[in-house]
């Protein structure tokens, strides 16, 4: 399964809950589909409950854990992903079967 990583998607708090994040995410998904990619994935900090809930509501599921090191500290994240094909998007079981077995623990040092 060939996928794309979404590196950053932020909506300022005063502009949240107006559909902006959903519209941006759908546009990224459309671009990825047009490029022939079949999945979209990203990481979300475990302490960002709003983002985790938002992405889950958009059909994304946690596939693995990711740990980022920054200035001597470690931050635990969820690696979330979703299949982008129309048939897979309708099949909740397929969402859980995305193969990220080689990404059990991701580490990125900045």
C-alpha cells in the first residue's frame, strides 16, 4: 500500500469547529488520490485529545506508536492512517488492516 505522510495540519483555536480542518484534510486526501496513492498517514501527540477525536471522526485509526525525541525529551504519538480508495473508505475493517507492521516504533530526532 503506497501512502503519503501529512506532516502538519493546524487550525488556530479561534477558527476551529467551522469545517476548516475537515476541508483541508479532504483536499489533501483528494490530492493523494489524484497522485495514485492509496493511504494517508500522520502522527498525533497522545496529549492532543481534540486532534485524536477529530481524526477518528474522519475515519482515521491508530496503527502504531511513534516516539519523537526533542531536546532530550521523548513524546509519545499515535501513528494514524486511513485507506483512500472509495471501497476501502466504506469498509471499517479495512481501515484497521493497513500494514504498518514495520513501523512499530518510529523515532525522529530534531
